[in-house]
C-alpha cells in the first residue's frame, strides 16, 4: 500500500518551527509528543516511507565524517487522544550541525 494512499504529505504548521518535540523512553526508542495535547501525550507512528535517498551524501565535501548514504524518512503521526494527524521527516541531508536556533532562523528552513 502506498504511503498516505499516494496523496501528498507535508507537515502542517502544528509541527514546524520547533513545535514538534520528542524524547526517548528508558531505552533508546524515540517518541514524538502531541503538539495539541497539554500533557506530553505520545504520538503513534501509523506509517513510514523512504521519502528520498542518495547514494552519496550531499555534504560529503563539506564534513569531516561522511555518512555512507543520504536518506529522508517520512512518518505519519497520530494522537489517539485528540486524533491529531500530521507528518514529520527525519533526514541526514538537511542541517549538518549548528544549533536549533540557527536552523529555525534560516530563511526557507534548509541550509
Ligand atoms: Zn493530541
């Protein structure tokens, strides 16, 4: 089955500009928290897809330690409590360091 039934997917304003947060539990599993609910309610990951990939890392000439490949994975999120649904992407092809403040202040959001 196609991710998001083949429809476009992009995170809404509810998850951009640092509004989607998360944390690990007692182990190394990472969880996102609902940006709508006030009590750090955990979101469920309904689906994922490989949004983009590159056989060579796009910043290979600009970093000391080079990732073997470039990748971007998209996730579909759901809050079981308030039924908030959205998307988030995790990638190694965006910011390669710096601070969250620098990333948030950069026009267009990507380096
Ligand atoms: Zn919620």
